[in-house]
């Protein structure tokens, strides 16, 4: 779904008219004619090479071939001046060829041609932001299309001057502390490419954003923090210090009594498939959170959610209602949490009216009360969440289905109190894709679902127990390294999780940064077996991802470099308990072995 929808995103790209370059401007692109092979260029998945024909000028041109979920993106990063105008151009040949610039600090731009049987010139222009010192220029094709060609790529504008050490950050402030973590934020420093966070004078993490969460702290303890800014010229002086005291006891807001490292699984309770039906009483103790799949609406827009056990005709070994309820109580007595999961692949939920919102609160409350559940999992997929035209700021959404969902969940949280467990299981298309695209975009035409979970997560972050994004059934997604990452190995989980724990500018807008989540709020979502979904990851690769994210920086990280390490990462989620049983419990056994359960 994510790959198919991405075509609509690209189709909405701006075709800008280039302004004339000033007399003092220079071509800043390195090897834009590809006469030196791919020197200066990086192409995803080894998709690029150079050829002697067809060319537009000189002796060589770029040839890049999309394959599978790779759109053959070739890019380079160029040093530029802040608050300056630039013109980007290239000659291209092929079907669906794109030219663009990202990291501009203002509005990222791109242009494209649907069909170019002969070389055709593409141009676009942009202005850099007040602190922008580099941009990434790129070309790419599209999924399932033949190879494209590019030649004579130029970026014209004022050259970036000598880089100066940035000034010390200002405005350092501490948010609400938990028993083990303190969230920090600060004002950006001009020319900075990253920041270093210090605790008591000792560096504890690096980040590229203007927020970070320091974890691994002791309860009821006072700490002092400072931040410095860095770039290629060096490190600034440290900011003024800010003090914060951690909360008493373990947990903090939204913790809801989970263990330090939790295993979350979906239990097919209302239907059967090839994995077979698993009774609640037969779910092993390895599982700390069990999500009952699924509560579904009576119609897409009704908001009226219903849940019932799988029919005997479909699931011959299904337990009785009384046995099911008794098994839930037994799990809870053992310290486990049992939630109702709403949505899933087939359960489209659109709370487009206040009546639907109120029906959602009433019907979900009835399910929770009937089965004595601990909370709610939001697994809205497909077309459940979509942003209306003009809804461009995740911090203040205006789309009814978004606003009503936030209101409904807040009502449920208020009704059931601090112990209410709230989890979410969005797809990467609705979260991490927001780093590049958000809604229908500033000019319309993009897929309006892109990044649509971000306002929901942000509005409910103080109530959120766990976010476990589905790192499966996904197209390639750009990480904070501005490279595309594909599912199935440690690299994908590392890059996608790093985005959640570091924060990122939404649609490249540095003025709209999605803040980092606390590590105890994040789990990694994976399929339990090859039959459970695309993107299955072997136990060895799962271990690599956990090592990289939770242990010493650089451990098992491959080529990707995270913006910190987070020992407090909550754990793993999988689709599903049933498929793990089908696969001889490989997934849960690996979790237990890693975390010493």
C-alpha cells in the first residue's frame, strides 16, 4: 500500500520556474556531468552507473535503474549559504524522472517529467533557510519503471563560505520528567549541523534536532544539563545549565505498570487464518501486552465498534465467553495487560462527525467494561486517517477525523484514569514518511494520508504508553541520514526507530519539528514469521538492531549512525501471537533470550 500511494506523493511535486542566476553565482554541483563516473554521488541499492550513450553533453551520463521498492535515487550534499536563492537544473531522459532538493530549511522542491523520449531539461528553484549551510540534490525514477538517464546537473547560486563554529544554543529548557528520563529542548543555533547534550559536564548523547530525552536516570534525583552546537568547524561553548529532578518511583506518565522491557503481541481473537486459533489461556507468559484483534466498526463512519470471539464454525477450538474472560483475569493477575485493538487491515474507522466520536467512546467503553480490559490499541490502517487540504501543521490539526479521534481517546483516558494503557500501531507511511511528505502538500496532489498519524501521536504523547510502528509491509523510507532504507534487516529498524527517538522536521520544515518520544514509549514492530507479513527479520538481525539502539553507540549499527543510544527502549511488538506459535515461538524465544526473561 505504501509503495502504491507514494506515486501520488510524487505526482504532486512542484514544477517551479527557475529564476535567472546572478552574475556572481557559481555551479556548486560536483561532477554534475558524470564525466568522473559517480564521484560525489550516492545511488540507493547500487542502482546507478555511468554510460557513454545516450548523453546530452560530454562523454558520460548517469543511468539509474529502479528495482523492487527502490526508486533509484542518486544524490549528493552541497554546501550553500543561508538565506540565499538557488536554481537547480538537469537534463533527463526516461519515464517518470524526478529532480529535487531537500534540507533547504524552507520548502523542499522537486520537479518531474512523465515521459521524456529524448533529453529534456528540468529546472526548479528554492531559497535556503536562515541557518541552512547544506542541501541535498537528487534525481530518482519510480517503482517498476525502466532505467532513466540524467546529465549536466547544475546547482547555481552563491557558494558556501568558510564554515564558522556555531554559537552556543539558547533557551535550554526541561520538560516533565519521569522517574528515569528528562526531556530537553532548545533554540536552534545558526550554522549548526548537530548538538551534544551534557549531564553534569559529561556528554551523554548527540542529536541533529533541537530536542532530546536523557534516559537511564535515577528516581527522585536532581540533574544539571547543558547543550552545545557542532558543525564541521567545531563545537560551540556549552549553553547555560538547566536543572531538573526526576519523579519518584518507576514508570512516569503513561507507563501503566509495564516491565522495563515488554513484549507485545496481537492475538487473533475474532477471526481465524492460516496460523490457527490460539486460546487466551494458551498465550505464554512471555507476552506482557496482548492486543485482541480486532474491534471493528458497524460501518466506516459510524464510530460504533463491535467485538466478539471467533465463531465456532471458523474456529472449532474457540473458548467460551466465560473461559475467555477468566483467562483475561488470570493474565492480569500475573501482571500482564490485555487491550482491545481497533481497526486492522479490514476495519476502516473514520470519525468524521462528533456523533461518530461519541459512538466510538461509548462502544469502546462497553467492550473494555465487558471484558475487563486494561486499555486500547489504535491500529487504524488504509483510509482511516487522512489530512484535509490546508491542514499543514501537525501541532494544530483541523481535519475532523483527526480532531475527533484525539478527543475520543482523551475522553477514554479521562474515564479510566492513569492506569489506562494506550498503544498505537501505525504503518511507516503514516509516521516516518512524514519526514519527507505531510498530507496533500503545500500545492496539493500528494497522498493526503502521508504522515497522518503524527498529529494524533503528538496530541496524545503525554497519555501514550507505547508506539510500535509496523516496520513491515512498507516501501522504502528515507531516514535521518537522507538515505532510503528497506525492510527486512537490522538497518530498517535502526533507522526507523532512531527517527522516533530523535525527532524530525515534518516535510523538511525546520520550524515544524516532531519531538522525540521517550524511549520507554517506543517498541519495534515486526512480523513473527515469514507467513505473517512482508519484512520478516531474522532473530540475528533483530538482535543487531537491539544492540545498536540500546548499547554502546556504533555497536552492530552497520553503516547507519544513530543519534544516541537508548537502554530504556521498551521492547518489541509482533504480528502476531498466533503466527509466533505457528513458527514454534521463535520470535518470543529470541526476545526472552535477549532481555533475560
